[in-house]
């Protein structure tokens, strides 16, 4: 079991907390502060225990000079201060004398946010490639390291693995909660239903291979359903298809024919748009010029009938193009239904959590994971470097 922030004496210690403030931004404004909100408990605990709090986070992908303006963390510092009801200092540097002087002048209960760790990626991707010198430098700024950024736990970066290599380390409350919830899926209460959506089969191969033997039902929707349907011999028109993985779909259908549930009907249109006329058709009547954009009412009903008996539900990936109002009915109907039945529902990060948040269901399910790639990596049964590096109790 990994150490947590509660295992350390934080009094007057410089505590480096790696947060996940990778929030959606538009024109310098935060569009959704969920990830900031999720970090508050750990930060507040450090403040309450008289720590000098030093926060690190990345924002976006910094590839060129213009990204420095686009992915500046200054708005996050402002919003974080409002959420904490506590002043948050901001240093527009990731290293150097200005940063070091700022930290030297901090007192217990002070909170500082450094500039975007991925600013360091402009110089040889030092953050993303876990440059040893950078990790050692950041570690030199503190006494204790706490990782609470579950969203980057599947990455080996200088700001997680690099720092943890040099300091006593633990996890924050967010990662502790994520690990507790996801670990419960190793021995889920049955019937156990897995819902998988999203665009490509390629993105979910490891998850399907790992979860199919454990699940009682595997419901597949979204764009990836059409690759499975083509593997069954259906004509799918111009629907999204992951041609390279048709053999994989055929193999899974052969192995788990009694578990895999595919759409019976779909909402189709002739172009990738919210405004083009659409209609419901069965999967054996998709025309050459038509593309499937959402599951249909017959499929929704069939899924609800199975879910009614479920004790545990894990869901990753939307069932349709939810960004278009015309094609979000499938995803919204199943989300709504899950909030009315007595089942443990876990949303496995990424787009399905974004969709649930937008539609008002995120706080009505058992757990909505903050990790996209990290959750998928965990569900594939692979290691999470950002957590594996943390000290054991």
C-alpha cells in the first residue's frame, strides 16, 4: 500500500504537490474547473497542517513558442485562490533564481503555483521525457513530494517520477480515492457490465482483452461498434471503421459471443454534422452513403434491460457523437437510466466523464474518474509509473 499525505509530518515542511490542472481553456478563460476542485482537499490538508505548499502541474502540450501564451497557468492560480479562499502565489518560471527566491521567502500555509511544467518541453521535452537533471532540480525545492495528479499517472515525467526519485513521497486524497475505486473492479460484484464506446477499437484493445473474461456483459457502442459489426459481415456504409483491427474483433466475437452486445439499430446521416437530416435504421439496412452516429431506441431498450440486473457497471467512451445534440440520445438515455437503478456505476475517465459533466450526470454516479489514459492503462492491467514510484507504507 502506498504512503499518503497523512503519513507525513508536514509542519513547516516544503511540500511539493503534483496536481492535475490540465483544464480546458479558451481565450485565457477556464471553461471547466472540475480538476481544480478535485485537488482542493489535498492542498487544504497541507495548508491546515502548516506546510509550505509548492504546486506543479502541466497544461496542454507545449510544442512551440506560441503555446507559451496559450497554456499559461496564471488563470489557474487565480481560480485556485478563489476556490481555496486563500491567496495563491504564482511564479511565471519553472526554474531559476526568481523561483528559488520566491520559495525562500515563503512561510507556513503559503501556497505557490509554478508555471506550466511543460514549458520545459520546448528544450528537448525535458518534462515529458523525465530528464534526470530537471527532476532532481524540482526535488531540490522541497522536503516531501505528494503526487495527486491521477490524470498523468500513466506517464513517466520529471514532475512525478523524476521528483519522487529524490524525496520521501506519498499520494494525495484524489489518487487514493481513484485507486480505491478502481481496485474494487478486480473483484466486482456480479452481474458486472462493461460499456465501451468511443471512436477506435485500437484505443481499447488492451481493455477489451483484460475485461472481457471478467465481465458478464460487454456492451459496445460509439464508432468502434461499426468495426465489430463489419467483422460480423454487416455493410456499415461510410461509418467509422478501424480496418486493421477487424481480425481482432472477429477473434473477440468468437471467444465471447455470449457476452458481447452490439447495436441492433442506429441513428444514421450522410455527413458528419448536427444539421444533416438523420433517421433510425436497423444495422442490416445502412445505406452506402450513410454513417452511424448514435445507437437507436431498440438498442437503448436492450441495454437498459441488461443493466437493470447489474450490480457493477464500468463505462468508458460515449455511445454516439454526443458533441452533436442530435446524436447524444443514446449516451444520455443510458446515463439517465443508470442514475435510477441500484448499481455501482464507475465512469472510466475521458470523454464519457466530460459528457456526463456537460449533461449533469457526473455527480449522480458512484465515481467519475479524473484519468483518461491513466484509467485505461489501469484497466488494461498495466503499471502506472507515476504511482509505482511512490514510497510504500
